C-alpha cells in the first residue's frame, strides 16, 4: 500500500511541475488576481478528472485516437482565446475588473482547460489507469490510496504554486506588469503549440 501512496504523491508532483496549459492558466490567474482569489483553482484537476477517469476506464479504450487530437485542437483554441482576453484587459484596464472576478467562474475555465488538454487522458491511459487497475486487483484499499494520494498531492502542489506566483504579483506594479506580460506570452505559446501539434498529428 505504501508503494502505491508514494507513486501517487511523486507522480502528482511530476504532473504539476511539468509545464502545461492548466499550469499556465493557474499562474496567469494568480498573477492577475492574487493567490487568495485564485486558490480555489487548485481543485480544478480533482473536479475535471472525474469524467476523464470514467472515459479512460470504460469508454475511451474503444474510441479512435483522433478524439485526443480533436481535444488538443479545441484546447489550443481555448487557450488562445484566454490569451486574447488577457491582452484585451491589459489594453483597456478597468479598475473594477479585479473585484468582479469570481473564483467559481475561473474554476470553470480551469476545468474546461483540463478537459480539453490531452495530458490527463494520456496520463490516465498510459500511467494512472494501468496502475489503478493493478492496485485495485491487489486490493481495493490500494486503489483508493493511490487515487487519494495522487489528487491530494495535486491539490496541495497546485495551491503552493498559486501562492508563490500570487505573492510575486505583490512585489510592485512594474513586476506585476512584467509577470502578466510573461503569463500572456506563455498562454499564447501553449495555445499555439497545442493547436499546431493537434492539427499536424491528423
């Protein structure tokens, strides 16, 4: 049981520190809105992965690989849309915009990003899915420990990342502007890359 717990914790760390669309969005929001308003976004992987797990374990194994490619293209378009909105807000700053941001609306965006990101599908297909089936066959407790360790760690690691970048946004207006510019560039890069790789893989 301990080995499955250790696997869940370490694999969660690898997923969080690996640059990806969701990480880019979490960083962008923590820089723009502060860590207190963005902390709820750490729950996005936990909430969005439920349908992904169901798809992988029961449905996706019989679905053509093109489904992942379509999801990748849609995710790239959505990231570019978010980058465009962030750029638009920078050009037409609104002092009340920060107060109008709700954690729930951004949480929904984070969930959509993760659902349109092929990473969780591939991760559950190639890594977590087989591990969970093996652990469950050895004993249901092992499977529960594996999943609990993975998602508890994902939430904690994501929360730490949000707090770190949120604190960085309070280092002054110049640092905040530079950080927001970088986050917009990161969104554009990940969106373009995801869209390009999705299109070229058909």
